[in-house]
């Protein structure tokens, strides 16, 4: 008798209304219910950042949120970064410097970086490391990821 | 004519776009109609005898379709493994390591499966297990594997799995020539792969076929394993291996696919098992080691002999651990000219997670011991640590391991470059130290890679190959080779991988082999096309084939130069079609070789570190980290750096923070991301410099060598040496946590 | 995760009524960064989850009035870190809040939740102890104000009774110039749980207070009224003796994975000295300004 709750949220720019189980996390619902599998599951304790999405402008671990908590909120997942098939400046920068290796952590890295750049277009390397400190990359492509964020920041300033 | 994305450039990663949009599909992103969710039944013990498994209550959970226990499996319990068929589908009467699956539930939902798992009642008796080298070697220790499982093995009545002996010359005869002899023991702890994508498996029965999805690096090996276990023809087993989300060796060999296959066959429905990160700690780890190095040197620092003993603590089942230990032990003396070498290696079974391949394949453990001991010798002899390495390096072409591939690079260039980049002779600030270390690993010793390239009528191309692209960038490099040889831009090339029904056989993706072995295969497929294009040109232009030259995307004859695509389009005519080329790269076994095969190439790296140690807390700050590899030719410089830096940072992980911790009952206490720490973006060296030496002297296409492991081999000894110079401390165990450094400082005073 | 029913009251009264009706089988949800993990692991299996984030009384989450800042149950670590006043007047709290988890965690985790969770390693506990924070607790019988030293009880335990909600945390500006600093010890520079947490404050009368955690069942606050720690001319031996007394109750667990008891005890002294030094410097800066 799983309690089902009707919620309305803006997902990647689109207003949507749907039902969620009270005990499902946002990560469960994005991946298994809405088919947005770009958001990844790894540690499910908020340590790896693979499941990061942006809620009302702020990066959050979707594994640590109940899906019902997004009722009335704006959620952006990696699928919401490109517009009409055109990569965002940030995505293009990731591609240009070959930041993705295996790619599994990249959606989370992108979401943290995306939210960060909304607040700071003139960051230091240390600022970027701090902003993305909650996103593990075992391929350890950290230098390229940082370079990509710096590039996107520069493009954003111009 | 150079097409966009040719060899030597750094085009956007093939598959990169899907990786930045979220469109890239990993196994867990794929769902099958009517699929069941599987969860494993385990007990929280390091070793236990299973008395009974009662599934009555669990079966009552709505949505549960199957609870598979050993009694549902054939008798005797089917077993498998890449080296020995010792791993059972489910724990066979005894849980031999923490987390070994006892049973498995398949249900309509994850929640139902979880609920049922909690309701399976397992009655068991906890048994004393062996969790360390010393415990396993105790004559009174219980045996990890029953002798009946390993008949005809000389050590079947002990926990020693295998002994390996390598070397050359007679230590006894030369010992007297050494002015200086040093003997040290170094330990390397248990660490785990921690790919961000946990292992995932799905099996779907379809008619007389089984379709299998796995995060596996070696799909063809999985196909063989399942075919044998299930008595099915290879043609009826179709393995889908989407690009893994990080492998590092941990996804090389079959793990739980056979279990999931049995579940799918029993239920007649697709079954899906997605492991948790915690469960991956119970699936894969690196062998921990104790390595004893005895070096004899002259007063000038010339090596006289190297007498090394390596003990690898492996898990309860062998997986590929014997191969890891023997292949690494074989090069224990490192990249040095040593007149006499004696290597005795052992693998030792224990009640712990089965160990497997892990980036560096057993070499980082030995390198830690050898390079640190060499440093201790240099200090003892009063010789500069860089100099003692330089003077013992073999010149290019010297057979430094008798009977194996001669030194295949000008390694002194690599070492000098690293020394220059770290500023070896520059004055040091207070509290800082520098270290330098060399690493050497044999590349693949055997290999078999087929490929097919289809040049289509519109001048685009398809590449079919069985390599797994798990981040190393194989899709990109293989595309670059085709771009180069067909003269077509990389954007017009697609690489098809990861489907055994479509791509031709490939032995495996390991040992930094893809560029060299599959790269050569694809290069040869292109050459096959060149031959066909030559025939076309000859037919069209009425010329002798001998007068036509096809190379690098261009057809040349009597003053004319035409793009291949143009000739092909004319040659194919109005019906269109395509030109198909096949490639094969084979490196056969060498029966007389101690490893059954010489190295296709050596991965050689020099790492230099400058570090600062906080004398109150023991914290190590890496000020500068230099890694230089001998790469032959960088087909894609950007990706070479990505691999090299990634391996360097992963090396810092096991050097500074990573260790699996067990309690006295053999239970892993720090599973998952909270108490097993890997480097984050905030743990990077203040400066990381990755450079390479390129002399186009590798066996791969355009002179390439493999590059993905080198900088991980010698991170730890380079850091250890820097810490020693900064503090005077010699620490012989890893990781160099603040606490360990602090304890050493306290003992020193 | 086990099933539960989800409630999202819009007033504090409604929330308290829900709690009263659910007895002990209820969890309140604010940031959820600890609760969701506990529910997934099965350590917590509530019948009802009461989400506090739509309670109108909790907004704005952070409010200055006179000499007091009030942070409601929904005030996140990020909001705490971003507040100018907190950074200016309670810098050790900002230093502690900014190392709690990652950016993603700080956007969700609440300051009050960090205290209510009752972890001995809670980063914000030492500064809140040193700054004499007050926890405002609402219950069926009204509201009570509890000193944080009384509120924190032990691992996973606080002074909260069934049916009560910690609704706010209050900090009053120090009555006299006060320098303060926060220090912690971790296994890596990136996000980590601390093996030692420590906050020191020094006032212009030479009184030093040291609050420290992660070395026993709860974080403790101790005071050096002798003036030795705050005295730049005092000998290292004299200071060591004071620290000896201050840290006498530290009982680091031998079972911990994060560091050994010896190391933790030694680091208390190292971090204690560092924090006092930085606190003194801040005090001098304050006095230089005034």
C-alpha cells in the first residue's frame, strides 16, 4: 500500500504532472519512471555526485531527496542542458577538452558545473575544485573537467 | 591529404557527445520488457558453513517470482573462472568470503526483491577464516579451498595456490661480487577498483538464444564461459557489452552473469541485477602483497643481483590472480640491467574478496618494494637516487630480461625529462622532499583481434571490433586510424562495438592493448581496402596494379592523385555498395616462454614527486607531480594525457588514502563511498605535469605503444621517497595516511 | 526503502499535531541528507515522514534582529555559509558549515539537522557550543529554549522529546570582542567526515573556550579561565598542561575506521593550538578595528 502522491514539477523546461510513490527518491523517479537515465546511480549516500541534478538553481544529490519534494519546483537534469539538439557552451567545452573518459560521472559533473557557473563566471581553479568537489571521477579526468569549466566560464564572460 | 581527425590530432572523443548529453546508455540504463529485478542474499560473515536456507517467508512477498538457492542448480555445483574453474554460481555449502552470494531473489520490483532478501532465513555456523598472509600460511590454518577442488596441485593441502620461479644466473656464484647488500620488506594493502559504474548484468531468454547484457570488458570471454556452463553453442549466446562506466580491470572477467543466466532460464523472463557500490567491494579488489627485495650492488651503484620474493594475498577464488602475480613477478627486477635475478612468487588463498586485474596488473605492488629498496640502497651507498637509476638502465635494444623483448625505448630520455621537469637538482624548501621512481610493465603477451572496416559508397565508414571503450578512448583512436587511411573525416566514421553477434572476435580489452593490437587489426583492414581500391583503380584506368600506390587516403598513379573515396565511387558504379576490409592481429603463444609469450611492448614510466609533510599532523601535500611515459607515438595527444594523468591520480589514491579495512572476522568494514576514500578534485597535486617521449618506436600503428597504466606503477615509491627526504622517515606500508606518517614521526623521535 | 506516508504541513501547529498523532513512528524531514540514507538502509523505518519545508513560520530561514540571528529548521548549510553576518561575527561557524559534505549536500543539509542528528562528528557542533547557541524547541506544551550544551546528549540523542520539533537556533552577538576559529582533521582534503573537530574562541579578557568533537560520545565545551592559552608569551609547556586538562574527557573510539585514539588525542592538541592562534589573530584584528 505504497502511498502515491500527485505532484507537478517543471522538468527540463517542461511542466509535468505525475504520480510518485512516497518512498521513491528523485533518482528512482527520474531514471525508472521518467526515463531520464542520464542521471546516474552509484553510491546512493550523497558522496559520489553521479546523481546530481539542479533543483531551483541549486545542485543536489537526487539519491538523497524524496521525489515528492520536487513538487512545485524546477528540476534540470543532464538531458535539459542542450537546447534543440545544440550543446550548451559547457557541454561543448567538456567535449572540446575531452573531459569525459568513461563518461559515467560526467552528467553529475556537468550539473554541478552548470549550477556553479550561474553564480560565478569568473572562478579560480580552486573555486572549480570546490564546486565540483562532490563529484567523484575514478578515471580522474579532473584536470580536463576543470579546464572545461574554466573554458565555459570564459565563454560566458565574453 | 589529411582528413579531419587523423592520427596525431586530438579530435572530439567519439562517443563524447552522448557522454555530455546523457544519451550514452550504460547497462543499467537499458530496460527490458517484463524484466525481473534481482537481489542477492548474503550474510554478514567472513566465513561460515551454511546449514540451511529457508525461503518460505520470502516466497510470500507479493511480486516474488523466484528464489534461487543451490538446490535449484545442477549437482555438482557448476563452477567457472578465467584460470581455474573454482568459482561456484552460488556459495557451495560454505560462504568463503564476506558477501559471497548464498541465494538470489527475482521479483517484479526492486522493493519486493529487497523485502524478500531480508526474509530468507539462513542458518549458519561461523567458521574461523584466514584474512592475512600470515594467517593463511599458519600450518594450522583451515584450508580456503578443499583439496578435492584442486587435484594434482602440489600445494593443494595448504593455502598456497601456486609458486612461480623466474630469473637468470646463479645468485650463489655472484653474491661475493656485491659490495653492498640490502634486504627489505614492503607491504601493499587491499584496495578496490571503485568504478563509478557498479557492475550490472541482464539476461533475457529469447527462443533458443540467451541475450546477455554486462558491464564486462571481455564480452567474448563471457560468451565462452556461459557457453561451457550452459552447454550452448557460441552462436546462441549473444553478449551485449555497452561501453563500461570505468573498468580498470575490475570488469574483465565474468562475475555474476552465470547466476543471472540461471535465474532468467528458470523464470523464462529477463532478469536484471544491478550491483550496489558496496557490493563491488565484495566482487573485486587488487591483491595485497608482501614483497621482500634483496639487492646486491657494487660501491659504484651497479646492480649485481636482485633476489625478490613476492607474496600475493588473493581471495577465495582465483579469478585471474595467478596470472596477475606471475606476470608481475616476472618483471620484478624492473627496467634495469641486472646480471643475476632470482624471483620467487606465490599466490596465497584467503577468505577475502577474489582479487582480479587492476590497472598495473600486479606491478604497482612490486614497484613500491623495489624502487623504495633501491632508494634505501642509494642512501646507504651515498649515490644520488636519480644517478643510481640512470646508470642501471639498459640501452635501447638490450635484452635486459634474457629471452624476452629487448628494451624497446630510449628510456634514459624519459628519466631525464622527468628529472628536468621536477627540477631534480634545484634547492629544496624546508619541510619538502623529492622522489623519483621508475615503473615497467609488460604489455600483452598474447592477443587476437579481428576487425572489419566497411567503406560505404558515400565515403563514410563503419568499423566493427570487439574492443570495449571504457574511457581509454578506443573508439576515437580506431576512428582516427580509419580517417587517416581512408582520407575521410572522423565525423563520417562510426565504430560498432559490444555485440558479439555483430562484431568479429576479440580476445580482450586489457593490458593497454587496444591501440597496439586492435589498432593494428583495423590498420590492416584499411590496408585490405587499399588493395581492393588498387584493383578498382587498375580496372577503371586500365593500368597495372603495380603502378598504383594507395596510401593514407590517396590513390596515386602516373602523376595523378585521387582521393580513395573518388576511386571507390567510380569503381562501385551506379549500383553503389561498399568496400569491405578485414583485419587480423595475432600474437600467438610462445610455449617456451615463462609467461607463454613475450611482451608486445613495455610500458615504461618515470614519476617524480615533490612533496611537503606537515610535521605536526603527518599530512602530505603533493607540490608537484611529474609523469613521463615512453609512448612511441601519441595517436591522440589529448587522450594520452587523459590516461596518463588519470592513472597518476589513481596512483595517488592507493598511495595516500585507499585501503580496504576488515575486522577480525573478515568482514569489510568500509564498503562504499563514506569510509573508503578516493581522490577528489580537492586532492590533486598543486601541479601535475604529464609529458611523453615519442620516438615512433612502438609495435602499434605509426609506432604507437600502449599508455594507460604507466603512471600508476611508480606513484607510491616516488611519493615515499619524497616523504623520506622531507622527514627522514622510511615507511614500508601503504597508504601514507596522515596517521601513518605521524606514527612514524613519533617513533623516530 | 520501506513504505511510509508523507505529510507536508504548512503550519507549525499542524506539524506538531501530526507528530502527536504518530507517536514514535515518525521522522521529521528537513534536508534529508541523513534521514534518506537511514531509511534506505532500514535503520529508520517510520510510518510517517513529516516534511518541514512548507511550514510558513520557518521563512525566512535566516533572520537578523537586533543582536540575534535566528536560523530556522529549514536554514541550510549553504545559507549559513553565504550569510555576511555569520561570516563576520561567527566565522568559526562559517568555517565549519562550509566543510560539511559537498556543495550538493550543503544545499540540502540544515544546520539544525546537523545538531539534531546527534553525530559526535557533527562539524557545526563545536562552534555552536563555543558561541552558546540556543535551540528553540516546540512541542505540544509550547515552546522551550535549550542551551545547546544541554541539547546535545550523546550519539544520535538530543534533548528532544517525542512530539517535539527543534524549530530554530539562535546566536547572540558576543558581548565583548571575541576571536574564533574552527579546525578539523580528515583523511583527505576533499569531502570527508572528520576524525577531530575543534573550535576555539578567545575574548579580550583572555578567556579561551575550546569545543571539540569526534573524540567521544558527544562534542564538549571547555574553558580556560587562567589566560594561559590566550597569552602569547606563555610557554608551550604551560599551554600543554592546560590542553591536557581541557581534553581530559576525550575518549576516542578504538573501533573507529577514521583514526586511532592516539592520533586523535594528539591532533586535538595540534588543532587546539592552531585554532587558538587563529582566534587570537582574529581578536587582534577586531581590536585593531575598534
